[in-house]
C-alpha cells in the first residue's frame, strides 16, 4: 500500500453564497429527478451530505495539502462536489459514466455560472479491469494479450484529456462494496502527494495521501 490516511475529524460548514445557491439548485433538480422517477433509471445514484463534503474540501484547501489545483470527482452524478471544488478555485472535472447525469450536472453548472467540466466515461481507465467479487468489486491491471499502455492512464473525450497522474485532488462517494476498490484505484493511478477525499457515509469521511 503506497498511501497514508491523514488524521481528519468530519464536520459540517454553513453553506453560503454561491455554494448555497448551487446546493439549493441541485436539491430542486433532485426533487424533479425523483418526481420523474428517474431514480429508477439510475438506481445507484445517491447524493452525499453537501455541508460535510464542502467542509472536507475546505479543510484540504486551507491547509495547502494538494500539490496543485487539478480536481477529479469519481462518479460525479449531479456534480455537486465538482462544482464546490470549482468554487474553491480548483480546476474541477467530474467523471460520470451515465450520460443523463452528465447532462444534469452540466445544466446545473451553467445555471450557476460555475466553470467545471464533465467527461462521460468510466472512472476505471484504460489499462485496468473491474470485476465482481463476493460483496463488491475489485480492479486488476489489464494485461490480457500483452496489453500495455504507451503512456499513463487518462480520462478523455472529444474535448478533454486529463493525465490522471497529474490530478492533485480526488473525491469519491463509493458504494460499500466498492470502497476498497476505489482505494486500490487511487493507489494504482494517482501521482505522488495526490489527495483523496473518500465519503463513506454520514460523518464517515476519510482523507488519504499518495506516497
């Protein structure tokens, strides 16, 4: 294991100004999401507690723990954490496989004039394979048929390409069966000194540094 946990006590911060406006807009969109029964189309989407996520982002930012300002949210959903990171002056990008959720996130950011990007792709990059295990998921390097990447793993679409090793701050809210997998992914792809904020549940937030 080439990462360490940083001592952090989860807390909440009052949401004001642009952050409050973002969260309020997201909550209204979330209500419409359920009213339209879109939660049945995306049954694995569950929102985190924004005040706790924002507190963790602020805590990392105010202590200067990241080597730079590139932020990635793994499984970004409505993109609330991505938007909050952008409001903290990170170069923020959400990674989300479901196109419908990417569209919602982009609409929310545009409505709040927040400069954040979203890439519709899996957070498991090329070069790795996800597979099911008892009670969850895991990843392994994709060495099938001698498969090798010429460069490090990236997230990309028509307009963007992000070298994952250059990302400074990651955020993820994994399903219980994917918690260990996401830590393993962080260990595998993050650059030295990158930070991961992992939201495991209400007041269960852990922060890690890549060694």
